[in-house]
């Protein structure tokens, strides 16, 4: 068997297995745009223009005056939900199957998350203004208590 016949049969088997002939141009366009967006973010991260880790990290000052950087679970959840829902949203738009229900869920999820974050920040500022000591997650006993 020569090389050309082998390559032809191999491509034909892949096409049958993956059913590539059933996909539309919009599917391939969606994949190309998604990969382009990921490539742009990756290059921006490598060049130092953007820092993607800031989307999931938080830096807070502890009671000892040292700044601590840690992964914030809320930010990680919000970014993950945003990525997954945006991929689903754009895919449904390309396929022409977007419903009002999904669009309403998409918008309300991020509006709700933002309003809850703003509320939390307002409450934290109010507590700081009242002289309440800041929360220290590293502290295992109550302030002023004897071990």
C-alpha cells in the first residue's frame, strides 16, 4: 500500500468516526474564534500586558501588616461560570437556538453576582468604620482570648 492510499483511508476513517461532515461552517468558525481568543489571552499573559491570575486571586493585609495573596473561591467560581456560560451563549447564538430563558439566566447571573459583591464591599467598609477588627483567617482563636 502506498503512502497516498494510506493517508486517504486514514482521513476517511477519522471523518467517519468523528462525523466531521455533519458539522457546519458556523461550528468551525466558532472553534476558530474561541481558539483565537485563548491565544490572545495567552500571548497577553506571556508579554506581561495582562495578568490573568488577578481574575482569581485576592490580596489582603493581615493583622501582622503583611500582605497575603490567595485564590479567592468566589472569584474562581465567577470566572468559571462566566467562561462556561459565555461559551454556551455564543454557541447557541451561532446555531440560532438561543432562547429568551437562557439569555435571561445569562444576564441575571452576572448582575446578581456583581450586586452581591458590591453589597459585601459596602458592608465591609461600614464594619471598618465602626472599629471592628478585620477578619484574620490565619487566627485560630478569638482576639483577646487566652490560649
